[in-house]
């Protein structure tokens, strides 16, 4: 499977990052918050990441019958750490000037946990509520999602390569089963401990697996999604599902869980059925969408 650049995926990144930024701006018209479900932009990112990472793994494994974990992790570190460290170096003196001593200690601990890609554990166990007013003094609170992705990158390549090596004819079943199990964990855990469910990988694994499952389908069964009528309908349906989630899903919904299926499925439909001729793909492939998508990681790091 030869990997080809898909500009509409960068366009999807634009929707995701702008949704998160608008949500954190907390803009209201009267009593109505604009994009009150904007936090779901992170879930769109998770699906995209799962799709791209699985595509990379499958491409390399198909060509060489092996997969280099060392090279994979090196690429991840080179992509993620320089921008993250730059933001940290800029805000350390700002924190020194503006924060009270106790806040500065908390700030430094959050910086260290972010570098180690363990900030999701830090924010959960310090009982910080995402979206609370106190979060305005937590400049690296949003790095919990980077930690979840990095933890996924540690676990998933090993599992996927093992599945291809010893259970290649059952990979689709294993991915689907893992997705369902993680989704049920998310729904159940959210009802008991929403903080744990929000921040931790077991409740988010299914969102990343959704992208991985789609990548496997497109690689192994490309004709399963190759239908002209579906290609015209599904990207628009996907965009509508994403819009519905971003506009109408409240933060106090049982998220992550069954409610999160809406933006996850919408993202899958756009990636899976996009063709150069459908209106959604053309829109997402325009220069403003692509350019914003290309800087989405940096924008996500800096905005909060």
C-alpha cells in the first residue's frame, strides 16, 4: 500500500482544532455557547491519528514484512517534542512572573509530566476538572490528549504487528472486538468516574482504533468502500454528523461513550468515502483548510 497525501485529512484537522479553540474561548450568544461540543475536536484528532498511524505501519509491513519500532518512535519524537519544548521554554518565564508559588509548583509538575507524555495521569490524579475555571491557570492541561496518543503509539504497533504476523486473517475481527470492548469500557467508566474515563487510554482506545480499523479496511478490502453512490452521500453525512456533535453535544453528556460515536463515525465516513469530486472533499482540500490543518498541532499547543 503506497501512502498518498490526502489534503482533505488536513482539512479535517482544521475543523478539529478550530472547534477546540472556539470551545476554549467560551463564546456565548445570549445564553447559548457557540460550539458547546467543540471539545469533541480532540476525538476527531484521535480518529485521524489512528488512521494515519495504522496506514504507516501497514505500508511498511507490506513492503518489508517487518516494522521498525525504533524508527517509528524516532519519527514521533521528532514530530512532537520540538514544538512542545518550544512552547514550554516560552511559558516557563511567564509562569515565573505571573503565578503564585503553589501555582508555579503545580505548573512545573505539569510541564515535567507533559514532557514524559504522562500528563493525563497527572491531571486525573490531581483532580483537575477539564473546563473548570481553575483550568485557566493550567497552561498545559490540554496536553493530556498528546499523552493518550503517545501511550497508544507504544501499545498499538506491537499489537497490530503481532496480529498480522500470527493472526493476519483475523485482524479485522480483532480490531473490531478491541473497538467494541474499549467503547463499552468508556460508556461504563464514564458513568462511574468521568475524570478517569476522560483522561485515560482505555476509554479512548476505541476512537483511535476506529481510524485503525478504517485503514485496515481500505488496505485489505478497498472495494468494500468503493461505491459511487456511497461516495457521493457518505462524506456529506459525515460532515453533518460532525457538525451535529460540535454544535449540540454538551460537556456534561456521558462523554466519552456512546454519544462520542457521532463525531467518530462522521470522521470515518469522510476519510473512508472521500473522492476528489465530492463537495466535502473539495471544500476540505481548499488552501485555507489545508494550511490551517498543517499548523494544527502547533495551533493546538499554543492556543490554550
